[in-house]
């Protein structure tokens, strides 16, 4: 297996060896979320030429940056494609995250029942998990409290799900994109698709604000915008709407003591509010599920924020309001088909690839399956012998067991920029100089965790804005704070 | 020679601790910025005398190095090209203050660009970065006035939310609830008041929001975050605010610790 190198592989900038036009590709993937980048990364290991179009100025700007960061082992009933893809992905996380240097911990989950009625439903959930071929085991109250001492003593029964893990979903998406770019996928950010036409030879002509590309196949991984893309391409009239999830972030001074993901018992309609440790040591409380109409609405509200903390503290009673360091919200793509990985019924070269909320968890197997479907439909995509499959290691000072060795290797590791999360200048400069680099303070946060801690950037945002301005060739006023807005007016 | 004590932070509080302790024990001062002074500024007139006394007493300074982890006996520190574990019998943490976060203030709503902590704004304004035309300054922390005066000199209109704001063009009382609005960049702040006659809402157009609410202590060394942390004394009083007052206060705290420590030692 080859390692990633700074100089791009020979496949790199040649755009396409199969096509005469410079902006013509075998496959155009629309959407730079976790599914789009996973498919692009998978295609980048083949001889097919691929382009990734993302409407925002960075990857992971939708549901992929606003989720709980759980690589689930179970999400729904057995027999569905969604479940098959999750089950196929579950055993692979250690290998994948090791290869792509993405933070991941298989810490297992515990689902807690607070009364006899919930305990009954828990057994039903256990049966469904076992039917999926996934491990799950009922625990006595004593076992549950040993398994996770921070859960409530009001617990009457619990279910252990040992194969669940926590992952950094933003780092995963960025890693997929970096791998794709390193293998020559043309990653185009700020390319919002406005028009898709079909040419005489059946190829698609895709128009975005910044230019035009053509391709034989389209992979529609546009998340909540997937309905719009399908209609533009002449495909089915698919209905997607935003389902907002609000979250609260819990300070790691308390959260790092959590040993397991703590799920509430599923009701018949919702999966409830959970307490999820992050790979950063903090924890997320959430999510809510609020169906609405405006994909741009990622607002939080006080009533929900307070309810999140109250719900979470029924599971883990040590949680109090003063431990909350941030509220945020994101929209996941809800649709009548919760998982859609299939060709369009009208347009045979349009492959839909979306999921309601388990996109991270099934992304490895979904990418494989997408490639199988594309190949079966006539895409020539043999293994590319020169493709790289491993990204360079991305150590972090925060949890490094031997910080001295890191500093000896690169003195910038010793220079801590984000004081709360202990993110060094080396890590920030790496985020600003990778194949799909950070171009905003938020982009640095998504890649490194800087500004994510308890002071929320009070100490380090100015320094990071200067570093980002240097790398992006802008000034401290014009440098971007978020994917869309600048620090200065 | 006995095990040293470590002081993290070389502002007025850290220096006060160091000088009070140094006559009795070896003292190491760790400061993440490569100069003394902390929030008082590296050019504060009282600094030279402090530095000279510290040198006479044999205080070791490790400037430009950050403290990362404390386990009750030793402190991991790093700086550009350096990494060391310092043994110590006690840690004095004088890491200064920061403004309360949006979450702590329960400022909800959109999360657009243009909402910044006061400490960051101070830094950017100092560097001459133009930030807004109309700015809402939330809170009454000591940053608020400084920032507002500088912003007005640069031609910005300043709206204050707080009880006392003689430096503002416009002032409103703190509401029962508030939220930010704006998709790309902040466009307004929405205030909700619980009036006797019912709820009253107010929307103020702005293109920047500064979080400058009353200061809260920085806590960023793993193992020295929670109040009950082992062998840690936090020296981050919210008041007083002047250099000398902070310095004196810290000296008292450190001397009191020294007294207790000696009694325990004698036993």
C-alpha cells in the first residue's frame, strides 16, 4: 500500500485520460459531505476520472459537521440496504481511521431504560439488533452502573452495544476529501450547481456558478439539496426536507470521565436525546429532530437548549447547565426513503446517494456499493496501481502519549495556539496546507479542534485568523471566520 | 533543595504569587506569551521592578511556554522546540480572565460570522483590523469600554447592552432572552423583555456582536480545571482590576498558602 505524498500522483492534474475535454469526467460527485467525499475517495483508487463539486467553500458544511459523531453498529430493522451497509462498515473502523489518521474510539454504548415500560422496549430493541447480526446484551442495573458509573441510579435496565464507536465526523469527511484530492480527483469548492443538461451522447453537462463540467455519471450526494439536484438532472421528483438537530457541547473536564455512549431508550417515534462522548473528550447532548422547510436555518433556541440539558441530565445526573460550552444546530436530509443508494428511475446515469442520519456510519460500505453499481452500469473503474490509500499521520498534542517526541520532530508541535484544546501551530499549519485545506477559522476548527474548547476561541481566534490569512493570501479583516462570512465587515 | 512550586501566568497575579513564595521556596513561572505582564501589558511601568526583584530571589521564568497537563505532582509544559515535565509540590494557576461564552450567556439563534469574544476583538483592533460599522457590545466586562471607545474612534456606531455604558451611542438593558440573526454575517440581535404588560421584542440591526460580559477565569490545564483539583490554588479574582491591587491580592493568597504549608511541614 502506497503512502500519500505531497507531490500528487501521475493521475493528478491530467483531469481525464479517457476524455478529450479538460473538464470532462467519468463521474461527477455532487456534494462534499461524508457520503460524497467517501464515494470520491473510493473512485480515486480506480482508473475512473472523478470530479467533486461542493456548493460551500469547504467540505463537511451540512449534516456532516453537525452530527453526534457516532459510528453506529445498528440503526434500524434488519434486511434493509441501510442496515447491510452499516453492518459491513462496523468492523472496518479501526483499519480505516488508522489509515486516514482520523480520531476514533470504539467505546461501546449503553442504552438506558428509566422505567418498566422503557425496559420492555429495550428488549425489543435488543431483539432487533441481534436480528441484524450485531452484538447486544441486556445488563442488570448493577452491571450497568459498573459499565458506566455516571448513569442515573433511576436506571431499571440497560442494553450494552459493545461495537458502537465515536468518531470525528468532520475529520473523516476532510480525510476522504484529502485522499480523493491526493489521487487526482478534482475537488471544486464553491461550485453550486444551477443547471444540468443532457448532451446528445447521453453525457451530463453540469453548470455551476464558477464553471461547467461534463460527465457520464452523476453521483447525487447533495444531502438536503438532493431533491433539487435530481430535478435539475431530469430525474425523479424526490422530496427532501431539512430535519434540524440541536446539540449542546459539554465541557470535557466533566465529559472525559464518561466511558460509554449513553443512549436513551428509543421510543416508537424518535431515538431521543443522547449523551455522546466526542473524540475530543467533550460530549454532545442531543439531537432534537425538528422538521422544517428552510435548509439555511441552523438556529438554536433557548427553550430547546434548556430542554437538551434537562433530558441529558435524566440519563447522566452529573450534567449541569454551567458545563455547556456551546449550542449548535445542523440539518440532516429527511426524505420519504430514509436511505437512498440507487440509480434514478428516469435517468439511468444518475446515482442517488443520501442518508437521513447514519451517513458517517455507513460511508465505507456505501462508497464500495456505489462503485459496484457504477461499474455494473458500465463505468470502467479498475484499480489504479499508483493510487495512495494512506494519509500521513496527523498526531495531536492534546492526547499524545509522547509529546516530547513530537516536539523533537517538529518544534511547532511545542507551540500551543489553542490553549483549551492544546492544538499546536504544527497542527494548524497542517490543516491550512493539506490537499483540501482549511480556508477559514471554522475550517481550522473542523480539522483540528482549535477554538472548540471551553473558552470558544477567546484566547486563540485572533492568532488563528492571522495564520489563516497568511495561508489564504487575504488580510486579517477579509479572512473568513465561517465558510461564508469574514472576520471583518 | 526542596521541590519547587510552579506559578502559571506572569501577569500581576502570577508575579504577586511568585514574589511572595520565592523567599521560602524555589519558584518557576510559566507564561504562554514570551513576555511578562499578562493582561496588564508587557510595557506596564510596574513590571521592571517586579522582574528585578524576581531575579534577585532566583525565580526561574519559562516564557513562551504553555502548561498542558497537571497530575498533582508534575506539570507538562511545551514551547516552540521545547517539551518538559516539571516536578512541583503545588501549582498556582494565575491564568487570567476571559469573557463569558455565547453558551454561558445563553445567546442562541444563528451562528454567523461577526460574533467575536472581546479578547479577540481587542487583539484585532490593536492590529488595525476594521471589523464593523454598527457593533453591539454585550456586557459590562472591563473590555467593553475599551473596545467601544476604540471602535468609535474608527467610526463605528456602538450599541451597548448592559446597565452602565456611557461610552455607547445607544444603550439597552439586558433582556430576558437574546438571539443572533444572520446567515452569512450577523445582521441583527433580537432582544426579548419580560415587561409587566407582556413580552416586548426589539430587533437591533448590526454587523458585529462583541461578547464582553463579566470576566470568568480561564482554565486550560488538564487536571487543573475543576475547583477541587489536587494541589492547585487558583489566583484569578474577578476584582480588583488594577495592577497593584491584583499583585497585592495574589501576594496575600500565596503567603497564606505558605503559612499553612509550613505548619503542615513542621508536623
